C-alpha cells in the first residue's frame, strides 16, 4: 500500500503538469471564442474532462497523503448541522436520518473541505448499503483526547474478507460504472494526513459503522482571514518564472504578461541564476516549481535570497509532498497547486507581491 501511495503521488505530479496545459489553454481559447462559435462545445468538453482529471489527481494525492491541507479549527457538531441539508438530499425517502451529537465537544484541526469530502463519502456509501431502506445514524463522541464521529447504516453488512479489502484503492463492491473504488482509500488518506484514524466494523445482516477519530486541537489560534482576490489582479513588476515543463512555463508566462507583468523565463535553477546575474533591473518575484531536475525550488529560493534579498518568493507544485520541511521560511511560503487557472495564478502573484 505504501508503494502504491508513492506511485500515485508521482503519477499525480506528472499528470498535474499535463492538466495545467490542457485546462489552461482550453480556458484561454474559450475566452477568445464567440458564444455561438461551432468549436465552443468541443472546447467546453475538453475543459470538463480536464476538471474531472484534476479531481481524480486530488483523490490520488489524498490517498497517497501528499495533498496540501488548509487546516482550521472545526466543531464536528456544527459541521454536521451545516451538512444536514445535503444529507436530506442524498438519502432516499425510505431511509431515516438519525443524529446523536454529543454537546460541548472541543474543536479539531482539519481541512474543512477535505473533512466534508470524507463525511459525504461515508454517507453516500451508507445510503448505497441500504437499497431496501433503513436507518442512517450520525454520531459524535469525545474519547480520550479524540473527537470521533460515526456513520452507521442498517444494511446488509460485509463479510470479513470484504472488510479486509475495503480501503484498497480501486476495490469496490458496487456495480460497473457506479464508483471508482477510490472513495474509501481517499477518505483514509485524508484522515491519516490529518493525524486521525478511520475504522470500520461490519456484521453480515446487521449493518456497518465507520468511525473517524481526530485529535482535539491543542493550538487554539483562530483561522487567519481569507485572502480575497485583489482588484485588479494585475501589475507591472518583474517576475522570474522557473519551470522545467515547457508547456506549463509558457502558459504561466503568457498569463502574467497579459496581466501587465514583465516576465523572465528559465527551465531550471541554473538558468534562473544566470538570468538574475545578467538582468540589470529589479526582480520583484521568483515564481518557481518545487520539484525540478538538479536544484529544486526550495534550494533555488535560498540562493536567490542570497543574491537579491528583496525578491519575494512563491511556489507552484503538482506534488505537494515536496513541501514537507521544517524551516519557517519554507512552510509559511505562498504556494499554488497545479492545475491552477489564470484567476488563481494572478491572485496568488498579487498576494505574494503585496
């Protein structure tokens, strides 16, 4: 499983570079076409496929514990109440929803969107396990330093040999075309990357319970304010773009030039340092890929700061596991994950410069 996770993370990195080019150029082409252009429908289909591919790579990264998380303080009871309308829409009329939420539970520290994905996956699986109806129970509890939540169905349950494989990637008990088999392995990756555990207990004929345990938050620092996109997200500063994938580099440079920036390009760290030495004017921002042949983005940033301390640094990556580092200058850096669209890129660059 660990080897598969490493492979999945590597595949996601390379795939994200491809998706960056596919999604970026389809977005750019759609903006230039008239609404009634005969090619618009084809490009929109390409764009939708690219977006689905991006969602799949996020699942692969979650499974391999290599995605970028944005943890915040969350109250599980509040989260379940906020999602109640979703639960009502997802379950069928012959399924009764029951809530058993322990009051006064402390907060956990987790990524809001990713934890929602875990809950949604478990609820949908519970629904599918009860084709003839039943009861779906959502429960929260405090247990020895952990906040837990359980999703229980009264369906047919699973045999021990099925339970033993339930978290394997691409293993599914659903019919053909009704699931990728990545749902539970993705959920497990999200929970474990958040410092928690995901357990299953199932008895044939009596139903199944999935239980997620997350440690209570110890650092009660409030969530920082959300950075809103500046208006306008343009500029005239000089940005050095360092990216070994030619398609991604050219697309990124195009978006920045179109927004008014002066752009220097380099395919690797050595070329980037040469550009810095030969360029006479100020370089306001280094925008570099994280994983590159030879010197990586982190090492390049240190070298650039030694040459030009005034240069700001921002990172882009399709392989967020490379961000696992301890020094504050690195962990607090601005990062954009591939594949990104033009608006996110320009917002990130403006935020880094400001």
